[in-house]
C-alpha cells in the first residue's frame, strides 16, 4: 500500500512508504498474541492454570479458545487474509482479558496502578486491531 496522506512531513511519508513495511508492522502488532498462543500450546497445563486463576471455567476450554484465537487470529492479520475475522477475534479476546485480568476497580495501591495501566494498554491494542482492519479494507478497495 502506498502511503499518500499529505499532512505529514516528507521524511515521515518516506518512512511510511517503505516497501514491505506494512507486513512487518502487522507482525509486530500481533507478535505478543502469536508468542502467547505458542507458549500456551507448548505449556498447555500452565495455560489451563492461568485461565482457572481468572475464574474462567471450564479452564481447559478457555485455554484452547485462547490458543486458537491467538495463533489463527495472528496469522490472519500477518498474512492479510480475513483480517476482519482475525483482528476481531483478537480484539474480543483482549476485551475479555481487560475486564477479567485487569480489574483495576477492585484494587488499591501498586496493584491498582499496574492493572489500570494494563487495562488501557489493552484498549489501545483493540484500537490498533480496528485500524489494521480498516487499512486492510482500504487496500481491497484500491
């Protein structure tokens, strides 16, 4: 995709128009999901224990769902195929994580700050997944 917005400085437009940059950015965006899914697959019992620690039952089913969404969703985004589905699934998984694992409203002190920050970092990831879906849709229209 050629970057053509004219309100950025020329040097920024030059960087954004580097051939092959978008696939690298898609990989970077989903890298934590891909690594997380592979790690959960390799250490499946730990993945089950993690889901159980958040009160998600049956924990094995939530672990399987997380693995599938993290790996398959990431591959959809990386390879720019069914991005709406992959990014949407990753966004939904991230929203669940926001409310289950980053419940800052139930904490005080240092735990409040770490869960508060993590909650909004997850919100930013969801926004980035929406943006990558919008970009993918624009590529199809061109």
